[in-house]
C-alpha cells in the first residue's frame, strides 16, 4: 500500500490527526464531549458557562496535534520535508511516550479523571509514541538533510 513510505509514521500521523479531530469535537459539541473525553468536570462546567478557557486550551491542543500529524507525514515522505524534522520526530515520540508511561505523575493534578480514563488514554499515547519512535528509527538515515 505505502511501498516506499514509512507505515509507522503514517499510523502515528493518522492517530495524531484523529486526536486533533476528537479535541475539536469538544469545542464544537461542548461539555458532554469534554466529559466523555476525560477533560474533567471543571472544564465541562466552564464550557457550559461559555468561558473562553476550555476553548482556547483545546484549540491549542488541536493545533499541536495537527502539527505533529504533519511531522509524521513529512517523516514518512508523504508530504514535503518540514523544518527540524529529526528533532521534531524525536520530541513528538518523547512526549507521547512520556505521557503514556508516566501518567501516574499527572493523576494528582486531575483528580476528577477516572482510572479508566488514565489507562485508556495512556495506552493510546504509548501506542502512538511507539509508532513515531519506531518510524523515526526506521527512517533515520533518510531524514538527513542530504536525503530529504
């Protein structure tokens, strides 16, 4: 299907894009989506009250996840090379893997989130992080400035 493309980076990119879309759903559909996706009751209530904070924070996350998706596609050679591609893919892999593994450190900051939320979301982050990490490792020689 993607003979010369890096499937791991493409998969990571797709999941980053899906995460961006899910977060965008919170902005569009409101408090029920914030609750369902585990943003916490405080964020859901602020969204119900029309407060700007949940929307801004969520749109920043949408932007970050969208950029990460583009970096995955760039590393997979589906789109043109983006600046700082190697560094970007390393940082993206690191952030996803760190979120996936060290979620226990975040749990006290968001006490309203259920254990199910933490296990599911951390498992997803771990899977995405592994996709980016493996894909980056596989494409490392092609990610140099000379070859891309």
